[in-house]
């Protein structure tokens, strides 16, 4: 799933994302450009330096429609039209 950040993902927003992804048993990865981080790792997410409108790929193995719904309803990300 490709999304765009609605605001910079720093401390508080990264913690919210880790809390959200941590509630899933699936493996979740966040990819920005050529860098990928464990979606359940606070430091990994911070290291990606995610800014507003950055296209981000969220990978869930196995895929989860519930994760997509929660990510989009969290306010952290919006659908990416491209």
C-alpha cells in the first residue's frame, strides 16, 4: 500500500505508528525510497525521516485489509493517488 504522510513522523507520531503496528501479529515494514524499516521499530521509523507528502510504502506480510483501514483512519497517512 502506498500512502503519503500528512505531517512529519517524529517522536509522538512515530510512537503512535509503532503502537498501531504493534497491535498486529503480521510482519510490517515501512519503505521510503530505497530504505526499509521494521514497522514496529520506533528508531527504524525515525531513521526514515518521513516528511509530509513523502510517498511511503507499507508492506504487511501476509497482507491485511484491517491494517490498511487503521493506517488510513489514524490520521498519520493519506491515500496516495499515484
